[in-house]
C-alpha cells in the first residue's frame, strides 16, 4: 500500500525514508480506510478558533475543488504536492506561525 502511494507522489517522495517497522501493513491499511470514510466537515465548521488548511498546488490525490469543499475560505494552497510537511517544511512552519500570530 505504502509503495503504491509513494509511487504516485512524484519526485518529492523519492527521497523519503522508509517508515519504521512498527507500522504494520494491516494497521496502515485500516487507517487509510478511516481516511476514506471520515467526514469531519461539521466539526470543522463548528470550530470557533483560528483555523487554516494547507494544500499543495500539485497534490496528485486531493484536487483544489475537493480541498475547497472541505475547508472553504480557510484553504491556503502552497507550492508542493501531497506530502507538504516532508517536502515543504518551511512553508508549513510559516503557515503555522502565521496562524499562531493571529491568536
């Protein structure tokens, strides 16, 4: 499952380290199924604190339309693909700092 996922993520995923052996394939598959079935839009909408959602402009899995449907005006697209914390850590950190500055 993980190899197939990484193969679809382009060059950004090529240099990623293998996950620790404690991540069992069955557990990973179960968690991926949870992601497929999860719909957190109501919880997101009812949260009253500051919020932001990051999405990579070149994300091969989540389209801009899908991300906008989930996060609305809180969506911020930044350069990168699906693995932003690994491939664009500085941009992710900057977004977190900007969100924190608004508190």
